[in-house]
C-alpha cells in the first residue's frame, strides 16, 4: 500500500498525528502491535489519576470528624479498585479504536520497521508486507528505565503498578522522587500503606523550582510519607517475606519495592531500522529532531518522548508529557498537510505532580530565570487552606510568582496545595497570552478559594538579577 503518512506507535502523540493528518486529506497508516493509547492511557496518566482519586478519598475521610461526621470504618476493596480501573481503560482503548476507524486511518496490529531503503518514499515493513510512505513518524514513546543494581529484578515498575493486579502492599519502598515516584508514593499512602521514598538528592522533584521542592518535601512528610533523602541504592535483596533496599546509608525495607527512576526510549526505538537508514540518535535512543520535528533523514519525523529537541531552545526532559506529544503530533500533521509550518509553544507548558498534596508549575523556575539572565521579582505566599481549619490540620499551601522586571510579565507560576493542577491550568492560559503582574493585580479575587492567592500577592519578597546574559 502507498501512504502519505505512516505512523509507528499508537500512543497519544501518534494517534493525534494520524487523526489530524487524515482529517486534512492524507492517506494514513498506523502500526501498533499492542493496545492503543500508549503509556498515558494504558499504564500512565489515566490509571494513575483513577487510583489517585481513591487515595484522595481515603485521605480526606480522615478530615470528617472536624466537619461533624462521626468516625466510621470503611474498608478498602483493592481488588475491586483495580478491576474498575481496568474496565475504564478498556473503554478508552475502544474509543481510540473507533476514532481511528472514523478518521479513515488504516490500523496495523503488528510491529513496523523501516527497511533501510533510501527515501522518500520510505519502505515500511509490517508483518512481512512492504508499504511505501512519503512521511514516516516515529511515536513509540518510552519505557521504564530501572538502574543497574544487583537484585533489581525483585522490584517492579510503574507499568506493573498501573496495569497489573497484585495484593495491596501494606508497606512499600519507592525508589525515585520525580513525578512517578511521588505520585505512586502518594497513592499508596492515601490508601493506607506505610511508604518510604528513597532518593539520591536532598530534595524531591529535581528540575522544579527550588522553593516548590522544599514545600513539597515538607508536605509529603506531613502526609505521612517517610522521606529517605541523600540515599543511593546499591542492592535489593530478599529476606524472608520482605525486601531490603541496601543503600550507602543503611537499608530500607518493605513488602514491595517500586522502581520509579524514569523512562527512556531506547528499548522502543531499537529494531525500527533507524540506524541503517542513518537517522541521528542520542546514545539512549532518542531521535534528534529540528524545530518542525524532522529527523536527520528527509521524510522521517519523531514526536513525543522519543524525540530530542536539542538546539530548539527547550528542555526536552522537562516536557516529556502527554499533552506535549499530542500537540507535537498535531503540529506535524498541520505542517505536512495543512496551511504551513506549525510548532508547539513550550515556554508555557503547565505540568503537575499528583501527590499528597498536588504540585503544579508553568513557566520558569526562579533558578532558571536567573540562569537566563532575567532581572526578576519574586512574590510568594504560604497559608493554611480553609479545608484544614476545622479539622485543625497544620497542612500548608504554597504559591509563587516569578516576574520579569523588564516588562512586568509573569514568567513563572508555582503552587503546592489542593487542586493545584486545576488552578495552574487556568493561569497557564493567562501566561500564554502574556499576562503581567499588573494584570494579576487588576483581577478581582474569587473568594474564598486557593486560586485567589495568586491575584493578592502585592509585595515582592525579593528581587534577583541573573548572570546568564
């Protein structure tokens, strides 16, 4: 068969690219040997959020007495939670299948690879059949990347936790304190488990604003998660029914060990025929792309987690996010088959960590702003949310603005607190539109809310001038 566009990978980015290209009149093929939806839908964002809701209900139940509700027993049926989670994921998978069919995308349920023949058109082999495509998009995502430790096979990854079935662990160890580590630790803590979070640095969430990281660490401890900072895992071993994570500063034990040290694309790009074709890749398998998602070989493109935007003015590691992959896929389709070149705006990509509580950011951290040479003013607030007043819980929320003194624009917005993700999404729109601190000040607060704190921060706590220029 002959295609205008052939997509390898049926995750969020690949599906978005295929559907938009088909809507623009292109003949599109898509190869995905596994389940449609990719990491986000099958073993990532969606099942995580469903399990997070269960954790939130468990956590908030403890506040009931402060609001007049009598204490009562409510047992967790963990197996039912997993069954219900799986039913919803299966429904969403069917939705994606239907969307591709309606768009006219030809779906192949088998692995695909480039044959190495010079193109375009490029030859794509699927289940022994040879197809031609003027453009090929690699959108295969990434997989968990556990560290090379003795006994690492005793640990599980987020794929197992979010897609598999297993007994509820009453006590567990989570290795890694990035997005995945904090979210899984928070889920199981909210469900009633004892959780120890082991990580090598002094604070969780490396790459986020420094003050946000400190606030999040304090909040996680307040939620009952045991933080094991500055600990480098060296080995995992079994001792009876328990697992021990031996570190350079002692051992940490639990019934289950979750390795949440990140994801890398190497296993997903290997075997696609990219090396034989001469596609430039990083040592870990990510594909170098230009500003319009084109690889080094004409007619080959990459979007999402398997693409490296080196030289494009963005930190690709910070933006390995599902909505970014979707936006890149759509932008590529518009560039190839629409009105002309399209790119994604990366400077106001919002991101959230669904922990206990949530953390969310959009724009620059204070440290990054200084590194870029900006002369910035910092506005910050800490307070106890109204939710925790009657139960007399000492939990705190944190809000922060980073403002460029040159033009008054808000270039960074950070929050730790309940519903931080929902709140920051709205402010991301304002920042994308170029909102200034004066615009924030002129906005009437919606009272009583957590979000109103961002428009009532009137006094700067400090001004700093960067040295990057």
